[in-house]
C-alpha cells in the first residue's frame, strides 16, 4: 500500500513513526503545516501548541516533503498534478487543520482517510478529546474514516474504544487515543481488508475549535465540572485560567476535596 501522509502534531509524529516501521506500507510523500500557521477563523497566525516537525523523518527516509500554510486551507490544491503522479493508494491525514477538497481526494485510489479522536458521529469537529473530558465523558475512542466534503462526516472504516478515568488528564487520554490509532492502522494495513460504513449524518455533533481564550474557568460551575475543565486543558495545552487580583493565573492541576 502506497500512502501520502499529512500531519503536523505530536500525534502525527507518533503515527508517522509507526507507519514508517511497517513492511506493508510505503510513505511516498509527507505534507505538513508550520508551527505558526494561517487559518480561516483567525485574523492572526495560530500557534500549534502540540506541534511536531516532521521534516527530519522525510529527510532521513528520502521522502518528498511539503509545507502548507493558507488562511483558506486550500493550498494543497497547488500540488494536484504532483499528487496525481504519485499514484497513491490512500492519503492518510493524521493531525491536520485544513479541509481536503474533493479535487485532491479524487486523485487517490481509496481517497483520504483520517483518524478522528472520538467515536463518530459524537464529537465531530475541533478538540474532540478536550470536549469529551469537559463534558464528563467516561468513554471515548478513535475513528478511522474516509473524508467527504463535510466536517468528519465520511464513511467509517474502523473504531476502537477506551475508558476515560476520573484522574486522567488530556495527556493520558491523548496517549490512549494514540495507542488505539496505531492498533487500528496496523490491523487495516496488515490485513489489507476494509469496508466503508456510512454515518448517520443526522446524528453528527460538531464541536467548535478551541483557543487559549476559551480556557477561562467559571466559578459558578460545580466542582466536578471545574475539575474536568482543568484536566482537559492542562499540559501540553495552554491550560485553564482565571483572574486573581487583576492577574491571569493558569491552573494546571486540581482535585475535589468536597463534592458539595
């Protein structure tokens, strides 16, 4: 199986390292996004707090490497002619911030596949693991799916569940999602067998992207929700915060002493 890889996060790095070690898969090109990048919902450049530089992997393996940076997220279309020449079986999109237009997906034999860190159709959209913890979920998972024109609404290929323990921070949950993702990809690549199951699009819940300003704590919430809010946004993310004596204070850890 020949694949084009798209990614720009630490999750991307973990998955890429895993894929490069597989005998049944050949990565023939890598596309990435800079650490500070343009995106449609922000007038200023956005910082990727979970950034990973993948250029070294491409250099060591002799793989073509490209950087994409566009406020409209469509500059990958500039590479359509080159992408078509790769004759790839699949485009693997693992940790990415731009839409992949149909004009690009159609160039790939089996389309573009992504891992979304939720059990779709739940928690489609941005920051699914953060939202799941904030909402007090006890279970989440990952979904390997085929991209379509909407937000995380394509056909499901495979899903894997994991638990969210009451003491898990975003780091632990992120690690669980990475392990589950590697397991799914290993199974699919090794067997070479997969099928596409359409989602019920009426059940898709799309959550918005999050930015550091969304981390302000509302002290009117219950102690349980405040604790979930803090552990959902602790390192490696910017953290939950509050204002004390006119100063912004970031809270990295918390525990509940009295649930009342």
